[in-house]
C-alpha cells in the first residue's frame, strides 16, 4: 500500500504544472485526495491571518453544506506551523500555502479504509504548498499587467477580456449590460497649464471619486489618456443613464484640490452610453458605439450623457 501511494504521489507531482489557474490545481488535488487516498470529502478554504489571529473562512471549493457545520479548531494555525497537516476527530487539515493576508487550507475526512503514508505525506504536502504559492505569485504578476499605474484601475487590456466574459454571460442568461465611455472635458488645458504631474494626480482623484458612485458589480477601467470605461453588468439603457447622471453630479459637487497647490480644478466629463443587446450585440461595435456617443455628447455641449436612444427621442 505504501509503495502504491508513493507512486500516486510521484505521478501527481510530475503532472502538475505552474499555471495562472489555482482553482484548476485545487480541483485536481481534490480528485487525487478522494480517488487515490480514499478521502470521503474534501473542502478547500482560506483563512484571513493577522498577527496569528484566525478569521472566518472563505470557501473556495467543496461540499459547503457539509463542512460549513464544522468549525476549524481554534488553534489550527498553531498546529499547522509545527506540521503541514493536523488530525482531530476523524478530520484532516492540510496547510496548502499562504500569501500576505490569507492561508489556504484543505479539510477532509479520510474513509475508514484510507491508509496514509506518514513518511511520504509531509514531502508531498511541501510540494503542494510550494506549488500553490508559485501559482498565487504568478497570478499576482499577471494581475499587475491588468492594472493602470496612475489610477490603480484596470486597463484596456483587462477591459477587452472582461467584455468577452460579459458577452458570454448575456448569451447564457439573456441579461443586458451597458458600457459607459467617459472623457474629461478640456483636460489638455490642465496638463498644458499645470503640468503632467498635476494631471496624473487629478486622474487618480477623479477615479477615486467615481468609485463612490458605482455599484459593487460594476467594473471600472482607464482606457488611456483622460478616457475611462465602465462596464455595468445587468444594466439597461435607463439604468446606464441614471448611473451616468450620478457620475456627472458627483464630479461637479465640489472642486478638485491638489496638495501644496492653492488652485482649485473644476472638472466635468462627457459620457457615451451603449447597451447590449438593445443597441448592438457585437463587443467591438458596442465599445465603438459608446465612443461615438461620447463625441456626440461633446458636440451637444459637453458635461452630459448621450445614448442612441436619447438621440432618437429628440429626433421624434
């Protein structure tokens, strides 16, 4: 039995590759624990950690309805610092890895016929820990590629990926979504008159102010220069218009001030709105339509939201 388990361990380790998908790795580990090591159930979760204190778990994958009833032992983290695994009341906890704020764990219940190789298991768990931490580190590096350096928002690269996800969601659920294309009015004069450092700070401050207006489900991007894009999941054209008008009001409610400068900056934005599927279903076309509506808003006097629906209403 021990030699068979060693063979299983080696096969799992040799077949595991570093990727950006930690959930795929955990699903493979779950299958391994259940099929090869005879676990009856396995749940992966993470605990927030701060000064060795333990915080409520966040379920990642597994039979939630079963394991939510069972709380981790109070001293679990202390036990797992001494060993990479811990037994209590016929349950098994494995330390899988950690980042700065969370520790990732597996909780399982071995079946009665399970015979764990106590010599090889720590070596295997060390591999799992190092492998998961490498995946989490790789994910962090990838996420930095999707971030804008000035505002901390997602960038154009991430926008195009998220639009594909949102389109697939629409095709499955038939739930509409809207896109807002935003441009700061006369921002070139700010850069020319006060310098690009001040301009960059204003971009960051404006982004922070707009976050207060958006819903938790909304996704916010810096498209480039003084242009921003917001994806509004589940939002109709009317919903998009309401959110756009809230944005206009939020920006105008008080001037922007830069530390060490006496000047106040009164900013306004123009916004173009397009909705899938109301206006167009194609992703590229949706973004282009929102951009066109943005320039239509500027032609109509700036500081407003413009959509195809609004234009047709006025023509009638």
